[in-house]
């Protein structure tokens, strides 16, 4: 009953359009497909598989992430709306159980008739999408072997790289990475590639990851330093790049930061919208996550839905830097935080204005 009350609160306070809910009895998993907005086109967003503390937490995560996709798609200039799906599992599934769940989940997505398109997110892979595609056409990011565009992570990393250069140009007067220190928090699919790109460009890299082995291996390869995860926030650097989980920037953590710029790939980095104001008050330039981390979408959606070639994708990734520069100027002109300026840009696009 308590959980039901939480469900009511989450849905009741959400301004999204629709949530499809299924309980998958064979795997004891909950499926939530959250459609936040179809104002600009069909809703699109990744599918996250995760073990949550409670079923309501899973629903909350899905609804929040779906709202983030609406603004991300709007700023990216795509004719897609925002959505996200969550598979709340009792344990990360493998083998036949996983295949069974993805098959049934694919049927749920297909039942929406193209209102919702999906791709990879945390703990889901192009192989899962290949399986889904047998029952449902509404997927992006199948494996290359199956005719899809494959892993988005390296392209997300390239977009973040361009965004970091634009952020440095605004905060410190030059986009150059030589002599700058960047702390990359989380060196998975996006963070590891980002660290490589930054190292190639001459930055000094600090790495932190919950997997000490992963951090040590990459640090050795790049000649980077390793920071313990619990010291990531207060470690002095020019750029703090959150590339692990969301919600790391809050009223409690922002006072501990010792950096000039926050720019990373993690979704929903701010615990609340007011945290963008807190960063601004501390003189830290915040590159809004949903602008910075759109590179994977440019790649998967651009190649698979819009017929882009690699050169077109590359131009879009570089454009992330230009969009950020525009947002930074708007924030200065209007005396608002960069987070609010990015939100205003998204809202103007949603309302059919140019910005
Ligand atoms: P990933 O799972 O491949 O890597 C995440 C890494 O972060 C792992 O190595 C993990 O051990 C580490 N980690 C987790 N919590 C940590 C913590 N508290 N401190 C330090 N390290 C921690 O994920 P990814 O695909 O690289 O995505 C990273 C972030 O970027 C996620 O928030 C994701 O939602 C977001 N994002 C990813 C893409 C993409 O194309 N993959 C696109 C947009 C946004």
C-alpha cells in the first residue's frame, strides 16, 4: 500500500504524458515505459536495466530521465520527443532470463505503435536491441553486425570533448587543453574514451572509478593520476567531468568542489534545478548535461533515422561546443545560470521558436 502511495505521488507530480506499466512475472521485474512529451515527434530514449531500492524509485528514475530526454532532443534540434524505459530487475539478468525479458519488453514497446523509440542505456547493450528488433522496429543502436550503428559511448565522449573545449574557452579564455587538469569521474564507455581524447590533446588527467582495477589500467595507459572515489569532489582541477551516475551535484557537494568548470556526460547531474544557481554563485561554469551528452544520439539517431554520414555526425558533435557557447552567452546576458539558460533554449524550441 505504501508503494502504491509512492506511485501516485510520482505520477501525480509528473508533467509527462503516459507511463506504460507491466509486471514481468517470469523474471519478477517491473517494466516502466515513460513517455514525457511527443510535442516534437515520437518519444525517444534509452532503456535502463537496474536493481532499485524500491519499485517507486525505478518509476521516479524513469519519469525524471524521460523529462531530460525531452529537453535533450529539443536542444539537439531533432524531431523527437522525450521518453525513457526502466527495467527494474531483482538482479542483473543474463542468458535465457534476460532474453525472455527483452522479448516481452519488445512486445510492450511494439504495442505503442511507434510512440516510443528506444536504444541502449545503463546495463543494456546493442545485443539486447538486436533481440528486440526481431519483435519491434522501434529501436536505435543495434549492433553493427545486425545493420545498426552500434555503441554510442565513444561518440558521446567526442561531444563532451568539444563541450569541454567550449567551456574552457568561456571560463578561462582559451579552449586549449595543454596544461589543464581534468578529473574524469567514472571511466566506463564514455569516460574512458573521453580521458583518451583529453590526454591526446595534452591535458593532465585524473581518473576515479569505483572499479579500482579499471581506473588503474587506464591511468597506466594514459600516464594519468588516480583519485579515490570519495575524494573526487574536493580534488583540485580545472574541469570536473562527472561520467558515472547522476545526482552528484547538490547543496551538500557543491561547496566541496575545487574546479573552474563542471562538464561531463552523466545524465541528471544536478540533484535539483537550483543546484545550477549554486554552481553559478560559486563561480563554477556548469555545462548543462543534456546539451553536452547528446553525441550518442547524434550518432545513433543521425545514422539510423536521418541517413547521416560520418562527416555529418562529426559536424553535429562539434556543434555541441557552439550550442554551449550560445547558452553561456545567454546566461550572462540574462543574468541566469547556465542550467536555466539551457532550459530556456529547450522551451523555446518546444514552443516552436528558434531560441
Ligand atoms: P558505464 O556504465 O559504461 O560506466 C560508468 C562508470 O562509472 C563505471 O566504470 C563505474 O564503475 C563508474 N562509477 C559508477 N559510480 C561511480 C562513482 N560514484 N564514482 C566513480 N565511478 C563510478 O556508463 P557510460 O555509458 O560510460 O555512461 C556514463 C554516464 O553518462 C551515465 O550517467 C550515462 O547515463 C551517461 N550517458 C551515457 C551515454 C552513452 O552514450 N553511453 C550517453 C548519454 C549519457
